[in-house]
DNA sequence: ATCTTGCTTTGATCCTGATCAAAGTAACTG
DNA sequence: CAGTTACTTTGATCAGGATCAAAGCAAGAT
C-alpha cells in the first residue's frame, strides 16, 4: 500500500467536516479534544472488533483498508463492506458492533470516544446531517451490491469488483482515467471471494479468463492494469450508458 | 391484506416521532401543515416511482407493502428492500430516486413535500437524529441480507424470508408466538425469487419441500402456518442461540 | 358453462460454480 | 541454500439451482 505518512494533528481524511471534530479545519483550537480523539494503528490481518463486542468508539479510516464481514457457524463468510480511507466506522447510539471489522492492510484509524462524540452530535446538528448523508450513501452502495450478489454471474461479479476498486482508487488519486487505469489489488483471492459470494478457485479462474481475453493485465499477482475501461464495464453487465461510471 | 382503515389526521405509523410531522402526537396543531403533508394511495401492482426519476417527496408507509428493486437491461431483477407499514421512503437531500418502488398490495403513503420537509429537518434536529437511526437500521438489515444472498442455499434463503415476514408480522400485531405463527404471504413466488436471488421454480420447489417435511403448512397458496418456529429457524442456517429471533 | 388470465407446481435436462486435489510461485527463515 | 509458509493456479468431478417445457388451479370474464 502507498501509505503516505500522516500527522495526527491533520489527518485530512476525517469525513465529519466540522472544526470541533476534524482537526484539519481548525488545528489550533483542538488541544482540549485530545481526550476524546485519538489514533489507533493495526497491522494487516489484525481484528479491529468482533460482531457483538461492546464498541466504545467511532472512527474514520485514515490509511489502509479494512473489511466488514459476517461469518456463519459453519464458517461461510460474507463480506458486507470495504472500508477505505475517509470511510466511517461506528453506530452512534448503538452499544455493540453489528459486524466483524478486520484490517486487511496496515491500518490507521482516527477514533472518537463514543460518549463525547454523541454529546458533540447533540450540540452540533451539522455533524448528524453529514453522518446521515454518509449513511444514505452506504445504504445505496449496499443495495447496489445486493444486485451483484443476487443476480450476477461469477465473471460479472469479478468485473464489478475491479470497477469499484478502480473507481475508488482513481477518485483517491484524483487521476482521470484516459487510456488506462493501473492499481494495486489490495485483497487476496479469498477476500475477493468472500466479498463476491464465490469460492477462491472461481475468483482465480475468472481473473485468469479476463487476463486471457486481454480485458486486464497482471504484473505479479496484485498489480492490475486495465488498458480499456469500457471493455471492463461491458463485462460487468451494468448499463453502459449509466454515465456515472467515473 | 388486512387493511384497517385509517384517519388521515392520525395515521399512527409515521416513523418521525415529532409533533410537527406526526399528527398522532399533537393532532390539534397541524392544520398549517396540510400543504406539506398529504396522503397517496396506489393499487396493487402500480409503480410508485422509477429509479432515476426526480422525487419531490419523502413518505412513510401507512398500510400495504411496497418493494424496492433494481433491474438490469436483460431483465434480471433484484429486490433490495421490502417496505412495510412504518417504513420510510426517500432521500432527504437527494434529487433522484435510486431504485424502483412498486406497490405489491394496495398501498397508502403518508407523504411530505421534500423542500418543506428538509426545512423542517434543518430547524428540528431531532428529526434528523431519528432518520439517522432508521437509516442505520436499514443499513444493518441490508448487510444482513447480503449474507443471505451471497452464502445461503436456496432452502436457507426461503426459511430466512419466512422468518423475516413472520417476525415483522408478529411485531405488527404485537402477538407473541407461543406454539405457532400464522400469517399471510404477501408476495408471489416470483417476487420472493426476486428478493432471494433465485428463480420462481426453485422457490416453489423449496416451499413444497418445507411443506413435505412439516416445517410449514399451507392453506391455499398464501396462508402460512408454522407449527414450530424453532424448526424453521434451524432451516435458516442462522445461529440458534442468537437470542434476537423474536 | 367455457374460456381467459395469472399464478403455481412438477418434470427433465443442462450448466455454472462448488468441491476435492495437487502442483506452482514468491517471500521469508534458519 | 533448502525448507517453510502463505497464496495462487489449474485440473477433475460433482451438485445445486437454472432453464425449458408442460400441466394444474382458482378467480373472473363472456
């Protein structure tokens, strides 16, 4: 991962754009907040929290990637969300974590102790408004993913996942995709399978198939190059005229 | 459907528990709101709104059932939500509907014109807070459903859907399930298939199979009787000790 | 009463993706 | 360097659910 180092006084990715919470906005006034705001780091593979555990903080992702997932008793696992920088973790007003959160890469979280954060929400309505908008976005994303899980073929699922990562990666680096996109695949084949409701073997086979027909190119296992985004889009099964591809 | 008639001055199901919005709380003060609050009815099968259409209201379901769904160009359809009485429809701050909304049964909505509703949210923070909690609940439900779509077998999917309907039905009628539950199945086999990411034939076969082993009993096609809820739970694949079954 | 129409059930067959198994690859370790 | 570990690829086979097809059923229309 391209972990650019960060200064805890100015993480720059906090989604709650309010001076009392995001130190980027008013870095000088924040000393008194140190007892409610702090940073945590996790190594790749470490759990952040398990479903059902009491959760005494909310947080936003500063660097790295985490997954949100659910596991059945017999071991079947379904990932229900991918947390990238600027994504928010936590349920104001809820006691327990609803899902497992695991660091996929090295991870830095900007955490807020829950009680003071909720007090702040009470006294600062704009934070709640911002959080509502973010939650509505997440809900739309989750529902879009339901179409992928319920109705798409393995091939279309892989293409859809690659599009999502390519899109978010391009947005993060503010790079417009002209004649090709290149990015680092942050997930193992197994993690992709858990996201897509497939087995890791099927993921591997479909990636090989996409490589064989030239839709994607791989250097090593993880570096992906997409020469022509339209060809990848046409593999997703999505409406090509959708407009909001990038 | 058991449509109990309702009085437009006191719908009793509005999820926004605030006197300025929900006439149940302070019915006498509400005359001035008639220009922002109104009721709409739809017949079974009628569309409420299509994905992408401009949406000039938000609403809550008073009676009946609606579905939220997505369709691909080739006709594959995935239902992404089931809207039952007291559920909320709409995106404050968004211009266009993200998904198709269709009335499954006869439907009554309690609508608020969007602009005035947003103004009211601005001046009344508790509405935003309530909406945030509801949206977080919906997000959790959507994510739980992702496990169903991605990892469960056809049999488990059917059992999971029956459990959801039984649970919501019991909650609505405030009836505790002692030695059995009985309810009306509001969806066609095809609608169930669209919800579960299956074909209607598979839905029919699995329902027949559950009937044959005695987990469910049918009178006609739609009236379902479940003699022993634990047996149905054990078909869902879910953790039996979960505690929050009912 | 007969004919529609819409929904459901059941049967036969096929195919996508799961499962089981083994070999390949790359990064680390001692 | 060989050996270990973690991940990935590829192969062979299987099975769950999709697809194609036809018949059953109930309510309403003529």
